[in-house]
C-alpha cells in the first residue's frame, strides 16, 4: 500500500489513515444495523460511536507514547547534556 494516496497543496491523505477511517465508518454502520434489529435507540448509538472513536484515538496515542517512552527519556537527557 502506498503511504501517500493523495496530496493537494499541504493536505495529504495517507493510506493507513484512510483505512482507519473506513474501519470507523464500517463499524458504525454495522452497529447501527444490529441495534435497529434489536430495537435500540439510534441516538444512543451515535453518541456511543462518537465517544468510542474519541477514546480509541486518545488511547492509541497514549499507547504509542508508552512504547517509545525510552526514546523520549533519551532525547530529554541528550538535550539536557547539550546545555
């Protein structure tokens, strides 16, 4: 898969970002479909989807920082040595 799918000026659409977005949309429609079969309120599904996407993105960023924590500490130490 190409990393950069489309670039217009300073705006670039990345392949992995597009796939993540399509995953969010597919999961929402699947949940909406299954909720309607169960007779659940669609307003609650929209709210749940919004909060789930926000929480997922925040937790993904936190996990990224946890995995590179050693690099962050090393960069901080190196910048302190330069002073």
